[in-house]
C-alpha cells in the first residue's frame, strides 16, 4: 500500500512519502517526519492529511491523531504564511525575549497563536529553540534569526512582507 | 547564522574544524576526516571500546555516564539487529552546542556513529535532530548523502566487509523526547512517552534490539579520541572527567557563545574571563550551570571546577554544559516561574507526580508572582518539588524539581520578601481562582 491513488499531496511529496515508508525497519517510523513535511506543504494537519498518512503507513487514524496531539510543532489549524516563533525561555528572557515578543504582538496586532487578517503572519511564543548563545532569538518558519532587537524585527517583517525572506523547508 | 567565538583558554578538539568549511566532505577528509573509522576497522571492536574507556569520555547530554562502558554493555550476539542512536534533540533550555556541531562538522557525527556501530556490531545508525533544526537537518542529510556517494556508507564500508547505513530523522517539537527511551518511542512513530527501566537500551532498545544511544557531542568526540589516543584525550581534562567539552555561555555576559574548555575548568573564569564578565558592568547574582534543570549556584558559589564530580559536590550538575548567567537585576521569583512553566508545558503527563507537581508549582508561583501569595506558598512549592523527586519514569520530574528546590532553598528570603512586599491591597488568590487560571 505504499502508493495512494488519489493523493492530496504534490507529486514530489507523494513520491518522497512512497520512499520514506520503506527506509525504516518499521513503516511507522516515518509517521512524525511525514506529519511535519505534510504540514509544510498543506499548512496544517487537516483531516485529509491524517487520513492519507494513516493509509500510507497502515495504521488507524486514531493512532495518527494520538501522535499528532503530542508534538508541539504540529498544528490542526492553518498558521500564517510566515509563522513567527519567539523564544522566551531563560537565555532569551534574560536578553529581552519578552520585549521582542511584545514588540511582535504590537507590530502584527495579534497575540500568541494569532494569525494576521491577511494571513501573512502568525505569532507564537515558544520554548527554547537552541539559540541560547545568540539570544534573543526567534524562528520564522524554519529560519533562525538571532541577536534580535525591535529594529531588527521590523526589518525582518518588511523583508518577509516583500517576499524577500528566505524560507527553508 | 550563529556567530563563532574564541578565547585563548579554549582547547579545541570537537570544535577543531568549526569555521573551516568541514561540512563539505572533501574539506572534512583534508582535515583528517574518515581516518579514525578506518583505524577502527583495522583494530577491531575491543580496541575501540578500550580506547573509549581510556579516554574517560562521559556522556555530554548531561548524565555523564562513561561512554566506553556504555558501549561495552551491549551484548556481543543478539537475535535482533543492534542500533546506534544519536540524540540531537537538544532541547534543554540554555543549550545550543549540538547546533554548532551539526552546522560546522556534521561528518564528525556521521563518523562517530560509524565508530559506535563498529564497536557494538551494529549495521544501522540513526541521527535524530529536533524538529526546529530543519536547516541543520538539511546539512546533515547532505553530509550523509555525500558519504554514501563516496562509498563511505552502505555496503562493505572501507573494504571491511561490514555494511553500515545511517538514517536521519526529524522530531516535531517535544523536550521530553530528549530522554533516551522517549526518543526511541518517537523514532518508532509514537508519542514520546518514556519507557520503564530496566530493561536498559543496551539490552532492549530501538525496535526491541540492543541499542547504544549517545548525545551528538559525545559521538562527535569519538573520531578525535581514536586519532589522538584515549590517554591523550583523558589528560586534557580533570580526574575521572576526560577531555574537553562545549560550554554554551548565555544570559548576562559580555561575550556569550559556545566555547570548548577542558573539563574541570573554573566556572568563575569561564564567566569572567572566557565570556568577558557580566554584561554592562553589573554584579553577578546567580548561575544556572548546566541547562535549566540544574540547581542554581549563587554568586559566591562559583569557585568550582566544571566537571561532573566537582559540580556534583557543589550540589548541582554539569548537565548539558549550558551555563546561564543572571545579573543582579533578575527576580528569582520571576525566573523560577519561567523555569517551572517550561517543565509544566513539557511534562508528557504519563507520571502523575510530574504532571500534577509541575502544574501546581506553576500555579502557586504564578500567584506569588502576581502578588497574591501567602508565606506558606514557599513551603508548598518545596513540598511539591521534594515529592516529585525520584518518583517518575524519566528524569523530567527531577529536572523540574531540582532547580525549583534550588531557588526556594537558596533564595527563600527573596521569595518571602517578595510576598511581603506585594501584600498591600492584594487579596490571596484562592485555589478555585488558580484552577481556572492555570492554563
């Protein structure tokens, strides 16, 4: 059952998934990467994503949901095109992480887990992202931005708005 | 891109190739890359394990278990396949050392994984990176692909007759998965809930097979140790604490960064000389010495050597090497609340003492912080933390309780003064209000 007839994913992602389920000693090991990569493409884990991934691996949808609810990066609602994740854990907190978060809230006009009306940005306060020595830091999608100041955040937001932000996937 | 730092007191072993373009395989080979694995093949498993034992290398994830001994625990013969698992889930607040290893020297992790595989007779290794490290996963994936292209991985590696494969894996956001058995669950496509021990991973691990699981920094050290010799590596460090390690110094210091220092190096010097002292000429208040789960040290407790034993004697831990420095402006009440909020968020809920303990400590400290605390709250927090210790499957419960105990014991007066100072006009918040306010 490695290939799915009416896949909801792009041909590239579907082909990647066809391969991914075969590389591990157990198919199910592909579950977490598949959920994350599906989210990267679809924007969130929809019912259709749950259903197709369950089918591809050969487990119950319930099993997929059970895993889905555990991992904090997986979401069941769409985020903005650029998901801004500001770290406020200790190293960032000591160097102004909360000020950066407040600045983002003010600048974007949204709170934690909010999405801007135009769908361009969403905002999240997140736990330690492993950039402690370059704090305060945030991630926009998967891109790290270090040594932040409110001014630097403004420049970054403008870059992303202008479609100039690089976007690793 | 994280900036690199350096200081004359550094002894560069695992960071030797940082900033030299060693993520490219040809550069890595030019810088003595993939020589150690060939030595390992030539000399055999017993030699690898003896060399690792002689090096005195202890687990860099935080527990400090001797690596050579860990590898020697894996049974020689096994019906089920054996696995090597590299823990790059790096999630302990204050820790970003594996980040720079994956960025600057991914092949050292790959070569170390191969060496561990040869030592225990495994044919497959996994390198697991936290989900947030996508750009680093790309770097590691490319490095693995390049190693396959050169024929270093796959069938009959270096003409040894031995096959070895490496699979890279991404997490999706969970601190708990950094715990070894939870990581295995995650790699098997499940919730990252820890397993009860025994059996230990060396006997029953990933997919039920004997498994060696090591932190990425531990694994990245292996090639260097084989090349320089176990004794030479051991001599770089202090007694029973071989070698060097990466220390991520963050918080209120002038020059935060990841520095490689000999084991046993003075914590005071690490803060005041290596990292340039306290930011803006302020006074030191406290240090969290090895990631947020380590009990805090006060400003007058920092004349201690940075190794597992000396830190243990000082009543704290070397942990993950993430040294977080707090200046005089920091409110310990606020800081303690931030730390427990993290653990409350990350507790997987499997063990009740951890799930309820972290939640109630957070609620209690929240009301203290908001000015509605009573003096008894400090005792309650201590009581809750003491009753979490040692009562959970995995160390997350302890990781939440230990720093909390450190804060309330060493800064009790600050908590009491805070409660006293915020009393006027603020009614004590009731349990009913707290239960509603918790989440």
